[in-house]
C-alpha cells in the first residue's frame, strides 16, 4: 500500500466573491469572461495559473486557427472573428485570407494561403478562413480586451484553482493556491476552463479519460520556433527538392523519435515546429516531464540537421524560443448531458440547445460545421458548474474535432453568456433559459446559430446547397473507412510520410 499523509485541518480564508468565476484563462476561459461581462454580468473573476491569457495559443504556441468557414460563408464568428479583426490591424500579428478570398478555387490564392492552413484538403480545394498568429501580440491583445472591461472583470493571474467548493451537488466556489497561500473565491456560477476538467473531476461529476491512441488527442507536444530563415524560400525548396525534403523530414523524425513539422508563422522569418508525441497523457507527471525534457534535449541536433541538409535556407537559422507551456491535446473530459459522437459528421444532428455552430477539419463532411449543444458543456450530477473548451463532452474519437482553438473560443463564449443569464435571472446552470442565451449570442455577439431568427438564412442555405454531411463525395469516401463499430479514424499518428503535413492542431 502506498504511503499517505494526513493533512491537518485548515481554515481557508475567502479571498473574494463574485457572480461568475472563470478558472483558466485559455481560449475558452478568456472568451467566457469577456462574453459574460458583455452579456451584462458586472462581477466576473478570471483566475489563471500563469501570468497571461491564451493557454495553448499564447503559451503552447498553437499558432494556427483553422477551419472557420465552409465554402464562401464564415461560420465561426463572434470572439474568434474579433481576434482576427483586432490582430489584423497590427503589423506582423497575424496572417490569413480576407473575406473576399474565402471559398475561392483560384490556384494562385490557394498557393498564397495554403501555408497558413487557409485551404481545404478536399478536392476541388478552396480557400478557407484559417490564419496564423503571433503569440506575443495575442497575449497583449487579450489583456487589452480584459482591460476594456475592467469595471466588470477582475483578473487573478498566478492563481491555480485546484478544488471546487461543494455544498451537496452544487458548486459554490473554488479553492486556489498562490504565493499568498491557499485561499477561496466564492461564486454563483463556476466555469471550469482548465482544459482537463480539473474541477469537474473533483466535484463528483462523471468524467472520462478514454482517448483513441491513433488520434491527435492521444499525443502531447512541446512547440518551439525557428528564426533566421525564409518560410517562402523553404516552401520553394521543398517544391523543387522532394527527395531531399523527405529525407530531411525522416532524419528529424529519427532524432526526435516522434513526428514533427515546421509550420509558417505570422511573419516570413519565424516558423513554429509542431509535433505529435504519441500515447502521452498531458495530465500525468511522467508524460508531461518526458514531453518537455525529451524535446529540448534534441533541439540542437534538429537545428544542425536543418542547417546541414538545407543550408541554402537554414544556414543562419537559430532556435528563436521554446513554448513556455506544454502542448496539450487531450486527457480528461466531462461526460455531459449530451456526448458528441463520431457519426455527428456523417449524419448532421440538430439540437434545440445549439450554442456553437463550428466547422471542423475533417473530410467526413467536407469540413462543414456541426452543431455543439449546450448540454455538451453541462456536467452531469452537479450544478452551477460549466465546462467549455477542449474537455467538452465527446467520445474518444469525436473529441479530436471539437477541441481545437475555434471550438474552445466558441464554447467559452457561449458558456460566459449562459452564466450571465443564469445570474441575472436567478436560475442555475441546468435550468438556464437556453433560448435567451442563443438570442444573445446570435443577436448581440455575432455568433451565427442554426434556426435562430437573428441568423441570416443564407448560412443554412449554404449547407443545403453543398449537401453537407453524409451526401458529399468526400463523406461517402470517408465512410468507407469506418470500422465495424461505426466510427472512423483520422489524423492517425502512425504510418504514412504524409503525416508530417497534418499540422492543424
């Protein structure tokens, strides 16, 4: 039997009280706090363990925002669109296609925007809303967004929310750790935006850590950036030196021991190296440590490989920086009132409580948007606790396509509005007026939602016109790969040299 230590009983002082407490300042948590304040809540606290917001984006260097459109329509709007609008005004802060290019099949535009994830992999290829961003500029802009609402949002950086305060099955606040010791924040509604369902797991709500090891979520990463080279010249070299490029990619994979890929960034002179370290759980100490140290120990060898095998591009290249946060993809998730399933892509589902309508990066439905219901962010068995972001309720395969940055922003924004409505009307997370939440999202916060009177009907007409879901040729082909259980596998981490190009995550 493992040794144990009996912790003495302790009196925990209450640090603060609020109406809405958001724990975690990543893409989901930051969006939840902003949306709650804009929806009328005047007493919001955002608690974050680091000294900045953005999570995987600004700290983990997941710098690609993919698949925000379907054909000519941009479905992923709201706060995600606001990121693009704000950053596009700042030199070097982001790079991606304007609205006028979305849906185009023009070969020149496809070539121009392909490097930033702005094209589909489905034939005939088309330009989609996908863009690269700079993490430093994004950190600054996220702080600006919070500062604009400083009369409604109080930010607590360097504060790690570690335990929910439960009264029966109702969450009343959170205990957190900081340099000031262990203290508590009390709240009417708590939003678990930790990414790994940290609070939900300790609340008594059912969770799952089942991940398909062949999917993207079964891997971790430590992203690093390379400077001193030209991404344009590298792209041209790869196009004319196919064998050499493949040999270099294999050599780098041999050095690292896992798959990686050098991606273009927001500027031509700094790129980021995404990687996929299989069968690692980002919530386990051993896997976290192995990911961090194992990557850093090989970086000098990798850089030497780039310089030696492609000197015409990388002669003056250098390690620009290493992400300050572990690259997290999947671990614990809530088991919500609805579990999003693998077949939601082939057989489009309609929900009365849809709060996000998001494109994905899967060929099963031609990258068309699917509906994410409110109940997918609503944990079972506990109340006044909501869970947006990469730990939303989905099965072991489906989670791969609903936990990227746009879905985190979208579910976070919806959660913030729901929390604000619940506080204003004296309801709970389980009894909140979802129709009012939908109307605020679609009518006031620029979030298109299906079958909502505030959303232009052209969004639905676009889906019907292009026979989204089961009826596309891409979907028919993808269905042939389904296994006997009726699920499908994608973004496999095994086999195939082409895997080095699968960098949308």
